[in-house]
C-alpha cells in the first residue's frame, strides 16, 4: 500500500482532531468555495467524518459578485456530489446593501447563509477552510489597525454560529499544504481573482507584506504570527472571565454601575467591563470602538463634571455622583 502523502495526512489529522467528540445527531457541513483550502478540507472531511460516525454535507455560497459565479457554485456542488457528500447545497446571497465594505458585507452574507443551512439540516458543526496563512494575515492586519487583544487573537478555532459550532480545523495547516494536497489528489482549485486584487487590504498583505516579512525574518514568521493569536486568545479568555465577575460585582441596585468598584479594577479588566456593559445598553457592537470605551473610562477615572458620553446606536451614559447610569430618555 502506498504511503499517504504528508499534506493529505496532516489535513486529515487536523480534521479528525476538530471532529472528535461531536454528537452524531446531525451532519457536519463544510463551507466550500472551490479554492484549494476548502477543497482540501472537504476531501478530508468526507473521508474522516463517516469513520467517526458523523454524516457530512457541503454548502457553497454564490455571492453574485463576479460573472459566472452561479455556474461556478453549481460546479462545486456537482463535484461534491461526486466526491461522496450526500447533502449538497449551492446558496445564492445578496451582498449589496449590507453595512461595511465589500469584504465585510460578503462575509456577513456568507455566514448568515451558513447559519441558515446549519439550522435547516440540523448540523452539529460548520467547518471552514481558514489556514495558518489566513490567521497570520489576520494578525498582521489587526496590528496595522492598532487593534487591541481581541483583534490580535485572530480567528478562533471554534466559535458559535447561530447556536451551532463554527470550526476552523486548518488553522495550524499552511496554505502550501492545502495546495500540495489538492495536487496529490488530482483536484484543480478555483483561483478567486479577489484574492489577488490590490483593492483589498488582505490581498495586499498576502501578495506583498507577508512575503516581505518572510524574506526579512524567515518562513517561521507565519507560524509565529499564528502562535501569537493562540497565546493572546488564551489571555483574552482569562480576562473575559475576570471581567464577567467584575461586571456582576459593580452593578448598582438602582441600575448602572458603581464607580468605586470600577475604579479599583485593573485598566484591562475595567475596559472589558465597560465594553460589555455598553453592549448591554444597546450600543452597536460593530461600531463600538476604543474611543467610546475610553470616554466611558474617563467618567470613572478622570471625571471633572463632564456631560454624557454618546455611544453608537443611541445610548447615552452619564455619571451621577458615584454611579454610571443610562441618561434619561435613552
């Protein structure tokens, strides 16, 4: 028997690790664009999942942003049926009119479609093909934006998606490995022109910034950036636990938060408490930024009688003696 090619083996091991322990109450759905990363993920999943007693399905999303996108989505669906997926669906989404730039709007539409498919089929998980290289790009973009720890934590290996786990099994697998696996298996990936379009920041990072870093610092920089994300994510989890307890302790019986309790907190914890509380009040999560939280923090640590702080989405917060409270009429 011929030895299994190392990139194929590495991807199967990663998928097996992600799927182990999932209940067999429904299928695992693979999100597949037809690119090398998601094709390699799909082939590994349709091999591994049945051996763990799990059913499989595949969803390909047509964003309608390029000529021939519907035909390409159907080609992916046809391939998936031939590859052994018993459940296959091509979903068309509307990207226009959604908030944010084109990348953010397409991402929101895609995840909404995946969430709806997961509910429709009773899926126990949704899998995406994000790799170590995608993680490195995410961390580098977060650094460039001046993001805090949440941005530097990159993409989590597991998060919720409408009540269903969204899993990213390949975050420790390189893009070179997914391409090599496709070559070994005789698969021809689709090359998305958006991935090389310099109009998009991620494309510029992929084509120019990361290769320059690799030339200057060596190939280990990709693993190091991805490792940074894992380490920061672990710190985030610990700080989030502290902040959850601190928020509960700071609540005022008449509503709002007690200033003395907030003032005693470490700045990193207090910022998370104020961020979480602002979201409770109805602040828009996507628009809530560092400057809003800093303005709330100033009501605690640098209050000189200043007026209310406006939060995105409508809430206004003011300080009344030793209490932060929602302004009347909000």
